[in-house]
């Protein structure tokens, strides 16, 4: 098994890094590859099992897009042919859409792999807790961002919002799914906070035998948080 | 007249709150701003205005600068009570000016929240601005360091003299057109060349985006950096803290090639940064080295941030460890690890201001170096508050032996879990929203340990 974490020197905000660490704990034999902005991504020349991309600053989004545009066709192929799992969290999701509209109206062309587009609203920050569902699974999450996304169809949505907000305040759809490509505005310890979703990702990676690390303790923390968010008077922070 | 009435009613509000025994560091400022929205721009400028901002250390530096000037006989207005947003700053002005807005103090020393700086700095136009550093902070409020840099860069007025941290690749670039002076900390025995922290925010070259190299790295992204591709490097510091001698209580400082010995206020590396920032500023204000040295002997760290107690043979060290601020917590964890002795650690890190209506976001704990607590000399770790299960999970991920981890949601119950067997020190690390409770927790720990010691 091989996991490639892209551009960790800039894609490292909000505790997102913990998801890769957690997968490593679940898959101790797995090779972790950390690709910097000056390196050629491993996925461009050899098979990897999962590509992981975390949240970044808006300035870094432009830097990362500049790098990834050189591999746009490879990424499209990997997604269309479901060659590997891709997990993009926070505003990394926006890189795969059509464009990102800046505060001044300028549009930055994105990878164009998904139908969504993002609109920044800086300095207005959007912070919200959420309860999300995927099939029978209930997830807890948190989003923090300067932008909202639009153009998501029901068929392409990764999650349905149970409490909280979707990819924009007027929708109950959250995240994008395209085969084994999973993107969500949820930031932080997405996998650690949601043992069932970790199980799902491990299965998607082709590792059904892998155990969810510290599952008992993770589940206790999850249950407490889920009850807390269900009871919370406020979700926006 | 608007300024007169705003000042009058704000002063009355202050007196009323004080009579009622309530905290008066915010509301009087809100009254002044309500009655006179441009209050901060209208009050007359003090003979000297110093602002201190930055992610970590700004409260400590503000207090030290205010103490320093008072020791030198100046009458100082300062928001020491910790309200560093617009209302807090306005409140400080209310108390420092007469009814017609004329200053009654020689100097204003103001801690300014980075994000609130846009509503403060353009109006009060400080003479000097110290920026301690820029790290990631509460993600809800501060988003990320790039954003805070943009805010400060936009709203710090031209002409303000900047006192900046040479070791920080981000904040050292603030207001490049303004006159400036840098401080730094030189090579330390604990330094590394590669980052060992979970997060380092500003490690790519701002000119060419190559990952920078460090001749020495103190922590996270603070150190002596250079870009191997384009040669971009840390600016030269006017004052550099070199060797800290804890036993002697001294700090060697280099200035223009000469070394001089200053009193050491506190040996934590982050407090050495705070002290060297003060030394640099004081010299800029015209104080000579001997005056600075003699004044520093009478300056300490505020008690709400750091206290040392004793329970029989055991030291109980209480230290503010700001929740939601991963770097501040990592610094404290590193300090706990570095100090000699067998230790128990008590963690009360939840931001309790969230508890009433919502659930605190805990993503920040995954940016904290809990790995520093995975140390053979740390015998026990007690985690408390509603998110104690998340902290336990984080400790397990850091490789801490599950047998060492104890958990209780109630803070006082958790205090009873401290086992004195074989330990020399207890570290009580608490969020700033838990200061009052930390006093009770510390009392309980001291009482328990003293009673058990007697038995």
C-alpha cells in the first residue's frame, strides 16, 4: 500500500494532517510519500493507493493549482478509471472544480474535473459544526472557510446534511463524490472523528483486513461529540 | 461634545462596574464607541503609543513593556486586563484621558489582537509596533497566518516604527517600507536543523517557494533560515539573545558584536523571545543598557500565566496553555518535557466559552505536539473537560502508554486522580477561559498531595 500526501509544506492547516497519520496507524505496513511543491508527484509515474490533499491558505491554493495543472490529465484519468482513492478535504475540494472566484471577481481556472465552482467571500469567515450522512452512516464534522461552492448535483454529492450547512448555506448537499474520488469541506480529524468513515475508506483502498486504530476510544469520542452536536443550540461559530 | 459625552458616560460605566465588583475591561469601551464610533480617532494622541501584536507572547510583552516604563517613572495606560480588541483598547483610552480627550498618561502600551488591528491601528496610529511572531491560532477567528499577515500588512499605518522577530520568515516581512529593528534568539542547545513539530507554517521561500533550510531551528518555523535556491535569508538582528543560564538567572545578549549579561526573566524559550523583544524596544526608546539591566531585575511574568506552588516535596507548576492555539500548547508540552524530574501532567485545555451553546472544535489538538508528552519522565497524564476523550485519543496516537492516561470530565474529580507516587513535579496546564477554575484545581492538587505526603 502507498499513500501520497501532496504538498504538506503548504497543505497542512486545521489538523488535517492527522487523517494521513491515522491511516498509517490503521495500515502500519503502508508506505507514506510526502511530495513537496518542487517534486514531481508520485501518482504521475507509479501507482499509489490513496492521494491525500489537505486545507491550505488562499494564496497557497493558487500555488498548488499551478503545480497540479501540469498533471490535470493524469488526475482525470485516475478519477475516471477509479485507479486510486483520492481524498481532498477543506478548500482542497475547490481545486478539482471549474474555477475559484476571488473577492474582486477574478476567476482562477481550476482543474475542471468536477462540476462545482467556488466563490470566495473574504474577510467573511464561515465556521460551522455539522452532522452529515452517507447511506446508513452518520458523520460528525466541522467546516471553516472563506468561500462557498455551487453547482453540485444530488447525484454527485458525497454527504447529505442532517444538521449544519452544505457546500453553501442554501443546500443540504455536502462534498463531491466521483467513483473513488471523495472531496469535502469538512476539515480536521475527519477520519479519527468518524470510525465508520475510516472503515469505508480502508475498504475503498482495498484493505478490508485492516483494523480501525484505537477504535474503542475513537468511538467513545465520536458518540460524545455526536450527542453534543445534536444537543447544541448553535452550530455556527 | 460627542467625545466629551462618550468619555463621560464610559467613565461612569467603569465606576459603576467597579462598584459592583464586575470586570470593567470591555463594557466602558463599548459605551464610548457606541456614543462616538470614531472615539479612537478623536482622542488626543499620547506623547508615546506602543502597540504589541502577534500570535504568541503579546500579553506578556505588553505587561513587561508597561512594567518597564512604570519602573522608569512613566505614567502608563495599558490594557493589562487582557481585553485586546477594539472595546478593550477604547476602555484603556477612557481611563487614560480626561473628559475632553486629553491624555493623562505619558505612554500608552496596548496589546492589540491581530484581527482587530484593522479597527484599531489606523485610528490610534502608534509610534512603535512590536510583532512577536505569526503562527496559526484559533481557526475560527484567525483562519491561518497568511490571512493575519494580510490584515496587518493592510492596516498598520505607514510611518510606524516596527520591532520585529528576525527568526520568523512571515512577520519579519511586515510593512517593508517602514523603519524597523529586529530581535532574534541565537543558537540554543535544544535547537534542531529539521522541524520536529507537527506544524511549521512558513517554511517555503517567499521569493521562489523552495523549502527553506535552517542553520538552526528553535521550534516550528522560528530560527535562522535561508533559501538554498535563491539565497533569501533571515534579516540581521540588532539584539540577539544567546545563552540563558537558569542557575545564575542571566541572559547573554549580543548587540553590534558586543555581548552583555542581562537578568533572565524566565527560562522558557518563548519567554526569552518576549524578553529580547522588550530589550530591543527599550533600547529604541533611548534607554541605555545599564538602565535596561537594572530595570529588568524588577520585572516578572504575570501570575495568571505562570505560578509555582509547593506541596510537601512536590512542585506544582501552573501554566496558561491557550486552547485552540496549537503552537502555545506545543511550547508548553516541550517545556514540560525539557525540565528535569519525574512528572505528572494535568491537561484542562478546552475553551469553556463554547460550552454553553455549542461544542468546541477540536481539530487544533491534532496540530499540537502531544508526542512531547510521550516521555519516560512523564509518569502520568490526567485529561479533563468535556473533550477529554479527544485528548486521550490524541495521546494514544502520540504513542503514550494507555496505562499512563487518566480521564475525568469534571475538573476537580480529575485533580483527585493525580498520583504523587514517584513524582517531583505536577504540571497543571489550563486554557485562559479556565483561569479561575485552575486556581481551585491547583488548591485541590496541593491539598491532596500535602495530605498524602503527611500520611
